[in-house]
C-alpha cells in the first residue's frame, strides 16, 4: 500500500504515528526510508511537511493509550505560557498501566478528576491546573509570569485563580496560591512582570498595572504598563528593540516630552537594570518615590535577592 493511501486506513501522514500502527494497517514500513518521513521520537514518525511546533507533543501522546493528555511544560507550550526550555515532553495519564517510559518523556499518573481542554486538536490540562502543576517546577517569579499570562489570555481573573489554588488539594497548591497573590490584570509582557516582582519583593510600594490616560470624550490617550499614578511616576521596561528601531526611538522621545510637559516622570529600566544591576534599579525607583512625594517609603529589603540572580 502506498503512502498516499494511508488516510484510507485511518492514519494521517501529517500527524505522528507509530511504526506498529503502520504495520497494523498493512502498510510496508519501508516507506519510512523515504526522505519525506522523519522519526520524531522513539518509534513515532511523521511526514516532514506535517511538522509544526506541536509535533513532538503529539508524538509523545501517540505512544500512550487514548485518554492521555499533555501536562506540565508540554501543556504550557500548548497554552502559550512562557517557560524556560525543557528537555522532556510531559504526559499525564489516569491509570498507572497507561504510563509509557521513554528517555524523552516524563509520564505522570493521577487519579484526581481534571479539567481538560483541546488546543489545536491536542488534549491538555486547563490553565489553572497547569499553573498549580508548574508550582512544583518553577521558581516564584517565573510562576507569576505565567499566572499573568493566564489572566490576560483566558477568561480567568486573579481572584478566581487564587481561589482555585486555595481550594485545590494538589500537592503544590499552597505554593501556587502564594504565587497567585502576586498575579495582576493588564500585564502585557514577562519582563513587565519581572520588573514589578523586583519592586514588590524588595518591599517597595507596588506600582499599578495597565494605567490609562483618557481624552475628555473617554477615548484612550496613553497606556502605561507600570505607574504610581498619584505622583505621576511611570516605570517602564524598555527592550533593546526600541533602541535599535530609530522610528520607535523618535516616537518614544516625542511621547516622553509630551508627558514631561504634563508633570509625569518616566523611569526607564532595561534588561541590564533587571539582570545585571537590579539593586541600582531599586535605588533609582525608591529615590524617585521619595523625591516625588509618595510619603513613607520603606527601605529596600533583601527579599528580592534570592529571586534575581545577578548576571555578570
């Protein structure tokens, strides 16, 4: 039977399939020697033109019986939750006998009922369950990063996220609930989360997120990621791409001059200020809070130190 006939026996070339499935369908496995096929992991293959960012996750699930779902880091990738690179695909099954052990796969088993979703045709755990699972995998700041993304991209409020963590009986629920207390609405980027967490963990007053200035008719005029609105202090993370984009750089200058005329002060923080000189960044922010009249500003604490390793 030729490759073009695979669909007639229930196999789809553009989706991962096992060699055993190929043989069971009565197809000569010799077709796998063709250049248009690629081994994904173990005995799982796929047609090259069917590969995408989800192929390895699909392949991991193809090795498990029906009912297996993506979880942990694999669920994060499906849900577009930013996490550090990870060498394994994670699969959760609901019966111990359904686990499959491969060097490239971490297979988990649970008997607890789970909320499931289907993302791009792939069964996966829902965002909140994934958040709780990742509390056992990620440090605090990284966990808050994905919490902010969950609140932004899914129909879940910070209060709902916190409540579900507190009522969960999962092993890492307490740690997840602690992280959820820092999750906020209106956060647009992981770097914004990291900057806010640096400030908060140092014991300084927390800036507001998603602060908006409006015209007299109510239409949006300006939006700030982080701000102390009462004293007109804006704390802004500025990625390297802005400095390398002259048009954006000129636009930012015009905006800052306009805001300066209205009494706003913009304190710009770059990647260097987060990862190389975080203490200097905190000193700058505290000095501005004091000079602009915030009131009783506490000294910089050391709660941030363990979460922001200084890079040389």
